[in-house]
């Protein structure tokens, strides 16, 4: 399924994304690059905002936010037709995290940006997300 992935189709080869900076990559279900793994580290508890920009907004894709053990923390679904997805208010503990970006149909260059701010007391969840494990 990922024979043309470029090597980042497994968690062990996740590319580190610095917080507050953009990162570009490419997915294509048609050519065998369904999955990209990215990683980031939170030194302290924080509230995250993740933005994804898609060159081809017709792509069918999801972004799984996973913890250090690859357990799903949030599932972020791309809205086909939108060039930008915006997921705010994700309360996170300090630690190592991963983004598993998966295309099920279509292809697109995409840009990810992860913004971090000090954690607040609110328990807000982005639209289309699943609750973190207890």
C-alpha cells in the first residue's frame, strides 16, 4: 500500500515537526503513498491548534494524533473541498506525539502547522475528534 512512501510510512521514521513552523509533504493513494508519520514534542502541557492546508482539497484524508505508544488521542478528518482544515483547543500533556496522515483517495501536497499555547482549564475538543483515552 505504501511502496512509494519515501520511508515515512512507519512511526519509527516519523519526521520531526518543530512547533510554530510549517512542514510540507505529499500523499497519493493512487501511486502508493497513503501514509506519512510526523512527530512533535511538548515540553509542558499545552493547548494545540493544528492547521492543514491542501493543494488539492478533493483528497480524502485523516490525521490521527497519537501518543508515544501510538495510541489515538484525536482523529482529525479533512473536509473534502476545503483548502484549509483548522482544529483548535486540543488539550495535551507534555510528551512525545505523532501525527499519522492518511489518504484513502486522491493525492495532494499538504502543509501542516502546529501551534502551541499554555494549557487552559477548558476541556474543548475539535470538531471531528475522538476523546483521548482515560
